[in-house]
C-alpha cells in the first residue's frame, strides 16, 4: 500500500515538475500596454472683465422734499466684457445694472434690473506704422461726444452738462467710425444712430447723423500740464417722426414729414491728474407739434432753440504744488446755465461744488453739494442736495 501511494504521488507531481523546468515561450510578443484615453480638447477664449460701481448717500435740503429727505442709493454698476472676434475684430458688452423706478403701483417690478448699454462689434481696419489708425463699430455704441467729455468731468459725481440737459443719450444703436491722427494729435468720430437712445427701441423711420473733431495741438509738448489740451467741435443732425404719422379717425391725413432734432457745440478742455478744466457752449433745436391734425384743430409745427453754457474744474492742490505729493485731497466745481427757449427769459442754473478723497488709485469719495435753480419762469423743480459719493473701479 505504501508503495502504491508513493507511485501515485509521483505521477501527480511529474507534470508540475516538467512545467517548472520548461523555459518561457519567447516567440510570442508581449501584449502592448493599454493606451491612455486622449485628454478632452479645450478651447481658451480670453475675456477681459472690468467694471465700475457708483453709489451715494444724499440728503435733500430744499423745501417740499419730505418724502425723499435722505437715502442710500446704489446708482448703478457697469459690468464690461471684452473679447476677440477673429483677426482685427473684437466685441464689447457693457451691462448696466440699475434700479427700476418707472413701473407704478407694483413693488415686484421696482427692483434691480440689467440692460445693455454698449454691445458692439469693433473692426480695426487700419493700423498704420505712420500713426494713422481707424476702426468701425456696429451695435449699441457711444454717442458722439458724451463719453469724450467724461474723460474730463467725473461722471460718478454728476452727468455731463449736455446729458443732464437732455440733449441726447450717452449711447444708441447704429454704426460708427473712429479715425485717430498720428502723434496723438486728435481724432474724428462719426455716427449714424436711431436717435431715441439705448433705453428705447426705434420709434420712427428717421436716423440721426453726428460727427466730432477733437484736436490736441500740444500733444508733443514737454510740459505735461498742457499735453492733453483739447479743442473739440461737434454737430448732430437728427429728426423725429410726427405724432400723426399713422393718421387716425377724424384726422385730415397722415403726416410723413419729420421734425428737426439738431444739436451742435464746442468744448475746450485741459486734462491732467493734478488739474482738469473744461468749458463748453452748446445749442439745440427741437420741433414740436400743436393741434389735433383735424379740420377744427389743424396741426401746426413750432421750433424752439435752446442754449447751454457750462464750465468746470477739478484740482489736486497738493499735487499741483508738488508733483511728487501723494496727498489725495481734491476740489471740484461746476456751473451750468441752460435756457429752455432762447425766445424767453427763462433759464436754469446748476451749481456743483465739493471735496474728493482718493482711497486708492481705483476708488474715491466725494463730499459735494448740488443745486438746481429755475429763474424767470423756467418750469423746472428747484433742488438742493448734499451728497457723499463713492466710485469703485475694478
């Protein structure tokens, strides 16, 4: 029995021993290592994001302001996105975040809303080594002169004089071109726009045409204080449709003609971080209608000419006396006179004055007083307001 057991064990172990002594088969290639899955393709689109925040606290000092004596106000925030759109092309979109206050009797709609102020495609069609540059824009774009004046007057304290007087909106839908002269000698900016401004849709078939010429004759001067001295002339030729364009029951017919909406002006400015000065003279002509376009009350057209004079200054006195000073105190002052109709004696004065304080290079405060006073029968509310303004660029 013992012998039989040994023989059986040997027969079982023999194949294992033979397998252990058999060399590996080197004729068959080893299987390839597993191939890693390719990384997903990524597309990088450079986006330049920036913005500005306007806020204030205001206290009304005039009579009859019991319902709005004082308040904190986030006036608005602008959020700007810039990105390329192929060779020589780019896109800018600026979102205007503001408080909606025009919808009556429903607090649900009296909240914060967002709308586009600028939204345009820009194509740089000329970049010359001699210094000539030119571009074209299409979309919601800058109107003819307001953004140019905002390079001199601080918009975060108040609108420019022509915007405050209702000459036109700061942006509109249309097309534009900008041609820059060599050696920073100046530029030409021209637009064709709808007319109502970026807060409204187009209301008629007429378009507004405008152009601005700005010259900086001392751009190569050694004196930095006068290097940005600017002479500007601008014109705006527009039209609006008649209120009776579609006719109606009882009317004598449709009115297809337009009413004039023209503006023009001159501006002189000096811009430097230490001292900024500006002065302007502007006129506007507006057509209005009377009557009901009927036989009994026929339509009649009336034209009125309006005039605006404005001057302002912003001064950093310590930096003006010593260019190396970093003391952040500033002074601001502005005076406007607007005549709603040159055929009457009525006029409106606006006075702005105060102090500014730079918290850093991108954030500033101002403590200012703003007064609007009607004279000689002008139909405008008198206001006296004390402000603490804040601007933050990011």
